[in-house]
């Protein structure tokens, strides 16, 4: 499997709290069957989650050194979980934020409770510049929970959807679980990811159960597509347009 959403770089955001915790997470991810993961620290303009890039690169290299030393057979790539912002393109050009492995794909987070008035316009501008927004955990956004038809509007714009594994066991509440299952059954998702923050994440205890529950709703082939085939295309900057439902 390949994970396109994780918070493994330590002391950068609300993810891993130490070098040791990051190492623990990497070992657990490898044991779960991951061959690659994209480190996507939060970037929220005007907040404490605006990482110093030199610091981020140095920590990333330390993690890569550990992976090599331990022969974990795990590839690490860089990106950001970008809170939607009118300056995204400018921030990318300045090297402040990163697409996934320098590809056309951007992992983007929305406000949880309210639909921004200019959101569609911001996404339209990104699409016109050649970027492909991957919407992080849409099942957690209240406006999607309340109006499923909104999902189709984002699909029509060329956006992609990334779901969080743990939603299926109710980690984020019943409303989130309900929308996750709806999107899963109706083939809205292009990716499933961990969004892992800590070594104590319930995902590590329940992953076999979670995997079985998801495969029961779809099938092995589709699971492989959401957890390996599609993420690999993103890392390689290959096209996913034909995957829109």
C-alpha cells in the first residue's frame, strides 16, 4: 500500500511529537504493509502550522536515514495538507508549500462546518493552472454530510476524494461514518489513507478489522485501486481523470 496523507514528520504540526514517535509510526506502517508514504504536515496560513522548510527537510532526511538503516523498504515522499487559501499557487511557487512529490496533485483541507463562499472559485482557479485538488477526508465536512449532491459538483470540477480509514469504525462519529460508507459504496473515493498522527492511533490496533469491513463493502480489486494503484499514479504524476465516477 501507499499512503498519501500522514503526519509523521515530528514536531512540525499536531502529528508526531518526537523523533522516537516518528520511528515507531514508520515501523508500524511497514508492518501493516505500506511500501511508501507521503509526509503531509499541515499548512494553515496565519497559524502555527507554517513549518520552517529547512527544519522540515532536515527532519525528513533523518527519517529517511532511519528507514535505510533499518532496511524497512519504505519510501518517504514530501507534500502538505494545505488548508484552502487564495494564495496556494503563490505559496507553491515560493516553495512554502508542496504538492505531493512535486506533482500536479494537491492535498487540500476544507473548513469543517461551513462551505466557504469563494471555495468553488478557488478550486476552479487551481484547476485552470493545471493542479488537481485531492480533498482530504470529505466525510468529515458537515455540508457534505447534509447534502450529498455537493459531492457531484466537486467531482464535475475535476476534484478527487481521499477518505480516512478509521471513519468506518466511527472514530469521527456516526455522521462521518455514514457519509464514509455512502461515498465508499457509490465509488466517490479515489484514495483511502491513514491521516495518521500518533503511534497510539486506533488504526494500528484495528487495521485488519477495518480492511475487512471496507473490502466487504467494495472488493479486493477496488481496495487495491484506492490504496496502491491510484496513489502510485499520484506519486508518478500520472493522470487519474478517467477515474471520476
